[in-house]
């Protein structure tokens, strides 16, 4: 990482200049990588390090591998590529899960159809 003064890099081996005092500030630029679109999920939604449980329209569980980009307090940033707008993520802790198992959801298209007397 190279620090820069206006027009020239700062030599990390050079003797330190005067310290910043209270009320002083510095302009800095930090280079980073653009990770692309991401979702910020509750930490409880990420299982086994890098898996998210998603429900389809029939309340069937899908285990989705994700790229964890970072952790912030009780939230985790994951790459958004495997997800589309409106998809439902399971945040409850289920004892045992298998791909394709039916999950009861309080708010789902299947629950809405059951409440309306449809199958």
C-alpha cells in the first residue's frame, strides 16, 4: 500500500512527520477491489461458513453456496449473484436440513394458496 502526499508517494521508511493534532485531519485514499453486487444478511442466515438456505415458491429449501465478502457485527456481506429480487432467505436455525425439504413459512406463496383453500 502506498501512501501519497499531494503529487508524491510517502516513503514508509522515512522518519515520521509531525503527528496529527486534535482538530487536524488528513485526506486519504484507500485502494480496494470492487466485489460487485452484494447482499447484507443477518449472520444467522449464513450456515456452515458459506451456505445460505433459500426457499422456492413451493416452500422447498435450496442450499446455496455463497461467496462471503465480509462480516460486520451481526451481519454478513455475500455476493448477490445466486439471488434474484424477492427470493426468500431462511434465517431460522433448523435442526437438520436437506436440499428440497419442505419448510413451513409464515409468509409464502404456498402458504397464501393454502390459506385460500387452493393447493
